[in-house]
C-alpha cells in the first residue's frame, strides 16, 4: 500500500516540476505557449494573499452551499425517478422520453432561462447545479434497476415479499453500485455546471473569482481558481465513493480491489 502512495506523490511531483520548468522558462512550443503562465511559486503566493484577506473563504463557502443544495435535490429526485423508471414499464414510457430530450442540453444553455425563471441569481445557480447532477444520477440508477436479475425478483416474490420489501431487499442492494457511480459522476458535473453559472451570474463563488481574475489579467489567481475547482471536485467525489462503500459492504468486499 505504501508504494502506491509513493507512486502517486511522485506523479504529482513530476507534474509540478514540469509546470515549473515550462512556466519559469516561458517556453513557446508553437501551438502552445507558456509565456504568460505563472509558475507554482507565484500561484502559492496568490493563495496566501487570498486566504489572508478572508475573501477566499467567502468564495469557497458560497460555492459549497450552492453545490450542496443543488446536488442534494438532484440525488433525491434522480435516485427516486431512476428506481421508478427502471422497475416500471409505464413510468419508463411516460417519463424517459422527455428526460432524454432534456439530457443533452448543456448547462450554459439553461442559464438564460434559469435567470428568467427564478427571482434571484442564487436560485438560478442552484438550479443549474441541480440540472447538471440530475441526469448522471438518474440514468445510472435506471441502468442499475433494469440490470437486476429477474430470477432474484421472482424468488423474492415467491417467498412472499411485498412491494416495499422487494424494493428494500432486492432492488436497492442490486442497483446500489450503479447508484453510487451515478452519484459520484453527478458530483463532478455539479461542480462543472456551478462554475459555469457563477462566471455569468455570480457575485461570490469560485467561478466568479476565476472569471474576475481573467478579466483583470491576474494570471496567478486564475490558476488558484482552477486548482480550487479541481481539488473540491476530487474531494467531494471521493467522499461520495467512500460513503457508498460504507453503505454497500457486500459490493466492496466482492468487487475489484485497488
């Protein structure tokens, strides 16, 4: 186990070293140029300055609150609808087609309509986050519910299991791994969609901070915003996977080990 963490640390160190060399020497590679890309030391100084001023925590808190609200709604609705569609033919016929029409619409396309629909920009950004997280959760749940072995369902019914017992004892455990996968993917897309919305209609948040840095040509702060987005997305997705592993001990024990 120790060598795996050492390999990960080495990989991260090599990436930072490559970044330092490219940025410090202002290399121009033709199609890609690093003349204006700040070096890691400049980015670290920008992080220290931002945290010292206190604004960094306010940007961070605003984004986390929006993601938490939109993602929670998406998780509840996505899992509920996914189980219903996956296990009910009439629900699939009635609901899946309009949802599939809405699914390919990117988050950016929803922003003007969200601004018109909701009385505040805060609600519109939560809606964008909700929209981005909903469909990965929904579709993975549908696939997980559909993939349950019909023999398990028939056996449970033969033993006298009612509708709720069947859901609790067969459907949820069987669809659980797909649900966790959808929740993890949905967390990543919720951050992506939120940052896009904040760049356009936010006043606080990581996306707004990153876009403001770009308009002011404050290049180190742009990198700071990007790193924040990546680290928060990584941490939240890992948290979802960890909680899923705790909720599904039978899958963790029988699944592939890493």
